[in-house]
């Protein structure tokens, strides 16, 4: 009852963020919220949307607005992807299962992380909605091939290869708190856990948090130390050929890399700087989006990932040529605030805001959104 009442009082993603901040122990919230080093890129991902200005049209029939489209070969109710985020049980005991069910109900695509805390098979069984599986390339290529083949057997509709993590960025919030899946907590962190007994009880009831897709592998075989830093575009081609379906490359920030992705057999690129968690000082995805669309928009689907906090941000990305937007933190705020119902609330807020923005801009359908909606620079 308290959760339902709190969710009813949420009118923005920032409202959900505030509930998440109160409900999570500080080290867990900082893991969700934090970025690399000074967090300049993390903050720029959102603030850069403010520099994209809309010029609305009037007296256009917007009595009925259509948000439906298609992403990675799947029909969706509106142009959004809940992108892959690892270790979701840190934020709510139902973790990825809650997100998969909420996205299916909302008619959007869900991206499951390699680092999920429920296995890809469990998530597939929990939801009949469209799903993609996110993959890394490991030094032990048998691991990569096995994960890919499991995703195919579990009927994931698309594959997403993340390519921007040769090393983990310097995430200073985690360094200060001692956060990791094998943590060495500071005294301050331990006090924060003691102040959140509800979160602790939820973890106890569900047991230890593990990387479920590696349950039959030696402990730690999923970790960053086992990723292959010698990967090239030739390896990408091999992965795409083995998958044989809709195939996105996530972490592309340059037109040259977008061309390489198309040449390597990708069907989509996800323009992303990993939520500002890797290279501090990198451009915001919305800033480089137009260049990438101009370079490969006729060859690939271009999806924007990073900084989306409002429905109007989705509209701006669509106007700049994105096929859809991917979110991470917004739905994790909802998950932290109220499990499946919280994720559903986050999606409801963003879709409502997008619909309002489309009506106010004179856009009766997603296909009507284009650069004519944007203010041209002098």
C-alpha cells in the first residue's frame, strides 16, 4: 500500500529517483547513479538535450497520436528500449524479472545484460515481450559462443554487442564506498546498510546475488578481467554471422565506427558512452547523433542511449534522426522505488510526456517527426 501511494505521487523520473535514493543503501544508490571521475560526461548526457530547440507547428490534427514503430525487427508501442543493465537484484529482489514483465506490458523492448542476476532462460520464461540479449566478447570465446547460442535457443529477438568496455572506467563513488560484487565496505557504507533493514531483508529472502548466466562457470569468470581487449571488427563479423538476425553494436560514438559496424554486418548501432561510466570527457550521445545518422542512417537503425529523463528528450532524438531511445537509470529508479510497478510507472511517465510533446509540436505520428521540427542554427 505504501509503495502504491508513493508511486501515485510520482510525476517525473526525478520523483522516482528521490524514492530510490531514500530506499537504497548509499553504496547501492551511488553504484546506480554514479559515473566516471568528475562525472562531467554523465551530467552532460542530459544537459546537452537543452541545446536542442524545438519549433512546434500549430493547427495540425493531433486528436489521435500514433507512437507505434518497429525496433530491431520487433513491433513496439512506442520508440523506447529498456537497455541492458547488470545486477538488477541490487535494486529490487525481483530484478530483471520485474523489468521484463513491465516492459512486456508497456509494449517496449527489453535488453537483458550478460551480467544479469536472473538467467537469460528465466527471464525468457517470465515474459513474452520482445527482448534482446546483450553480449561481451570474452578471452575464452567458448563462453561468448555459448551465451549467444543460449540466447538463440531462448528465442531472444535481437543481439546487442557492447564494445566500449576494454577496461572499467574510474568510478570514484564505488572506490570510496568499497562497492563490488565481492565488496570491502567502509565503515560509513556499513552504517548505511544498517539504516536500510528493508533492503537487507529483501536480499536475505532471495539469497546471495550472483551473475546467473555464469552459474556453471568458475567464480569470477564473468568479470572484466576476462574480456578480450584484442577484439577487432573482424570478430564482430563472426558474432553477427553466428547470430544471423537483428544485430546491434552498442557503444558507437563516431561516424567512422558506425560505417565499420555496417560493413561488419550490424543492422543497428546504439549511440552510447555507457551512461557516462567509462570515459569522462566524452561527448554526449545527443551531440554526435546527427553526424552518425547522416553517415549511416540509410544503412542502419540508429538508437540513442544516454541522458534521457523526459519524453521530450525522446522527441528531440527522433527529430535528429534516431529510430528510438534506450534508457537505463530511469527504469532502475522505478525498479528501486517499487519493483515491477515502479518500472511500469517510469515507462508510463515517459510515454505520457512523449505523447504530450508530440501533440504540442504538431506531430500526429512518430513517422512525422523530423528535423523540420528543430530550430536551425544561425
